[in-house]
């Protein structure tokens, strides 16, 4: 990218900059490739952050179906991570996975797993594990909360043949003819999946991120403790496709030693490391053996690092400097945090990022871990929290004896509880991915670019005032 005028001497956030259109011969937004060039196998540049309230197995599978990557958090035990990886790898790469609930569950309990919205299914299980039937989650809005699932067999949805479900046009036309938009399907392996009209359309636009065996890709975060190599090796053996060595301050000796140990083991997967915000940090992490650097200190919605410590850097400038250094060394950058709108994702890519990590934005989706709650007005929300907060620290060090755990908690920072509302119009991850990638594809066409590499080269960036930023927002009320 290049600035439209002299390069500024002050630091820049995403809100400080904008993209200037150039001549374009790209045509349709669908002619644009969003595939990153970082060796991870993603086909869209979106990564679900390794936060406990953001990425679990369901999120990882859902984002991989659309071509992104989910990073399972390091706070899970090794056994939990191995089970989660196995579950993601066993899921259908195109068809969706229903939630499961026992037949004796009450509707109210199920609504804490999934809100009553269209497009999501609930597989109702008998006591022996057999499937009694599948409900569409939206059906649960019309029945009492104390109703028992097994008594709702008249609401079970008929299955469709798998060969029909795998023909996007045919299943979409079948739904249109019947006035339906959702159905269960039994896959070739015998597992139960679901297909929707919107999912059929999306399967023609998105390309899933798959490993060499045709399974969904998944990344896993690893801490930088002394057993980092042992844990990393076990996770790769379980099927992890990308390792993310993660700590708040990535430019430190323990991180460099962990990278060197994992790289020396030649596990055969990309190593992501961070977080840093400077070219020197990138240089040292890449020299130690990382191929992707996680960039960002303090821009996240749940992060209080800058206010507590004064440490951090405006994210656009951080990505711009670090990506220049990374590319010179043959490495790549993930911009971690600070995105509020699709424009911010486009700007991170223009600044040189190969992908953008998203946390709180994805925490308010059906696929994110956590219990669905309702506020006094009946709006759905989930709880989110920072990974250095008291809640996260308690989870991370829960196996320590009380005295040592209490010492750790003295230095917790970040937000421990925040309501992340579920947008009734965009409750699912797919809805957000559609919105983000639509905006980013348009950004590419405005720049006259049909690939990430060309976008980096052609993007023209201007500096704006706070008033200029406000001018670009839609008016929430009429004139």
C-alpha cells in the first residue's frame, strides 16, 4: 500500500485512515480471491481468536467450512484439546452440525445452548444415544419452556437424501418448492448433519479450509511454559494443522526459547507466535523459527492493557511496520484485534496482514462457546471476557494450589464479564462472515485488485480527522 500524501509521523488506528478508490477492471466481487498467502490453507483471511469465550470445537468447524481458521485456546486441558481436534476433524466439510440434547431435556435448558433462530438444528437423543429426530431451533420459540423434547415429535423435520443435500442447486430448488429452508441429512459415514437453503448457496461461494485428507483445518494455542514442546507434539499428533505460541508479551526470552524448541522438532505445521507490535519483535520471533507473527497489544474490546500499563500501539501502524519486516524475512503477519467493522479488516490487509484475528465480534454468535442468556428486554447475549482477566486466570491456573493461584490473581487485568449481544438479524457466524467478506471483496474491487497480493500493492490510503470518520457512518435516524 501507499499513502496518498506524505507518510504521517504519528501513530494510526484503523479509524484514522481510509481507502481511496483506483481504476478497476476486476468486475464482480465474486471474481476476487481472499485466500491468504501464509501457508495455513485458509481461503478467507479470518481467524477466530484463541479466547475461551470465542473459539470452541463448534466455532472452529464452522469457520473452517467457510475457509477461515479457529484457534482453540491454551486453557483447555491436553485431553480436552485432543478431543476437540478429533471432533472438528470428524465433521462434514460442507454440511452443518446440529446441537444435541437428550429427549428428556426441557426446552428452556436447550435454549441456553442455542437461541430459537432459523438455520440451526437440535438432534434429540434417546437414552441409548439413538436419534429420535431433529428439531429446527426456531421451533422452540413456539413451545413452552417446560416442554420436554421427546414430546415434540410432531415438530421433527423430515430428512433429505444425502445426494440431494450435496447438490446445492437441487436442494435449494427443493426447499423453494416446498416453502422450507432446513432439513436433516444422514451423511455417507452415518453421522447426522443439517442442510439449509442459505448454506447451499454459501457452499458455491466459499471454499472450506481442508487438510490433505479432506478434513476441516483447526489451529491450537500453546503457552510458552517449559512443556511447550511436549504439548505441541501431542497436539500435532492429534491432528492440529497450525500451532499458535501465545503470550501477551511475545518479545521475550521464554517465547524465543519455545519457538526454537518447537521449530527444532520439525513437526511439519506452521508456527504462529506473538504478540508483538514492532519490527524488532518480528525479526527476533522469525529468527527463532516462527513463520507467522501475531500483531497487536491492547486493541481488543476486552483488553485493558493500554489503560493499565500504557503499553501497546495503535493497530494500523503496528500492522504496517511489522508486516514490512515480516515480508522482508519471508514471514507473514496476523493482525490480532481492534476490528469493529468490515472496513477495519480491509485496512489490516492493506497494511500487509495476511489474515485478521477476531475475538469479541465472533463471541456474540450461536457457534461461540458459552450459555445463551436473555436480558430484561428479552435480548439474547453471551458472556465474554479478556484472556488476562480474573475469570480467565482462574480457569488457566485452576490446578494450582490455592496460595499460588491467589498470587496469580493479584495481577489479573482485563474485563472479566461483558455482555456480547446476539444480533437477531445476524445471529450466526455465517452471517458475520458474509458481511465481512462482502465488504472486503468490495474493497479489493475499489482498489482494482483481484487477490490479496495485488490489494497490498494497489491499496491507496489517506489520513482523516475524527470528523471524516464520523462522516462515513450511516445516519441512525431520518433527516
